[in-house]
């Protein structure tokens, strides 16, 4: 039994069969893979789509040094909690501390030193102030995402950036079908990170008194599985409630149905096709949208 040190960020993973050796324990080198996997999730927790964020920052992070201390062994099918914490940021490098736990047992601890460098020359350069502040704010417990709700003239430029990336370039929907006149009168929600990068968006259009439709839900690919999609749904449900709606409906792509169910939406009617993609209508009553613990404003899993 080991007393866990404080880490704001934890990523859980399960030991796979391919990761154990002839002794039926995790091969020692795989712990570096576990730590590296957790580091990817650490950046996501900071609201950073890693590749595009580093391009905006004008550099990239390269591993300079790793050290591991082995305390106990993990075995096949065990659940491990990988803790990550930034311990120090210097001029050009940052030191990350990682620990792998099985329940309350410390298995492996390690240190990863990253150097910020030019991607072309791989010559070190100063860590940008914006990245430094982002990491320090996260470790201090600050909120990493901003949610904005407003009209198209206020949010349209950033919302359009997300929608074109997801619907047009990723899903192949023609641009003239993706943008329409409803944007001008809709209520839009937008999630942005602390670098000003838009990550997710959605809109609410009024169908008739008391009934609105949620649509154009889009999350950039690298941020799916985090909380950004959930934040958009909560914001739009709250906006519908605030304008007096009693019902919200949406046309969900089949793959997104389980996500919307977590917010109380239920399937109704047959499947249909929109822009060449199969959808199903889902409906959510807002009678209980009062802010309680079971309210969809406060609940719903990551997306």
C-alpha cells in the first residue's frame, strides 16, 4: 500500500495480453508506452488537439530523457491508473512525473523530460508563454475550456471552422448543404481552448413555439472522447430551457445515438438519410431541466 501523491490528471487503462512477457507480468518497456499514452490524454485534458496546437505554437515537444523506477509488477487484465503531473517548466524543457498504480499499490514511477524544439531543425527554442501558462493553470486547477453561447455574427467564424473540418473535409458533405440560412437566426454554442482554438460547436433553431431543434453538432476529431461535445449539448439544452422550450429534438447520426441517450434523448420515428448519411430523430422533454443532479445540464458522458 502506497500513499498516492497529488496528480490532477489520471488516465485508466487495462493491461493487454500482448504486453505481458514469459513471466506473465507486464514487460518492463511497456510502462513507457503507458506513460506516453497518458501524456497524449494529458494534452487532451488541457483542451489541446496536439498536432494543430503545436503547429500554432511553432514547435513540438521531443523526449530528451526518461527514467523509470520499478516497485511492483502489473499482470494481464489488471486495471492501471496512470497519473501525470508537470513538476517543472524551464526555458526550453519541461519535466513530467508519472506513476502507475494498481488500486493503491504503486507499481512504477518515472520522469519524462521534454524539450520544445523547431520541428524542421529539432533545435531547442524557448517554450512559448502561452503553453507555459496553459500547463501551470491546469496544474493549479483552472478550467481549461471556455463555452460561449450567442448569435452567428458573434460565433460564426469559429463555428464555421469546426463545421467545415468535420462535415465538409472529414465527412464529405458539400459545403452548400452544410451552411444554410438557419445559421442567421439560430443560437450557437462554441467551445474554445485557452489558445483560442475552436474545438466543438452546435446550434439551436426554433421549429415552433416551445419546440427547438439541436443540430450541426461537430467536435474536432482529436478532441472526441473528452468533454467538449457534452458541454455543447448542456449549453444548448440550457439555452432551450431559458427561451421557454418544453421539447428539443435532433437528427442524430447512428454512431452518435448512444451519446445523446445519456442526455435523456429518445429515438422516435424511422431512420432516414440526410446528405447521404443515415440519421434518426431523437426527442428530449425539458420538464425536469431544473439543475438537479439528474438534469442533462449536469450529466452526460464525454464526447
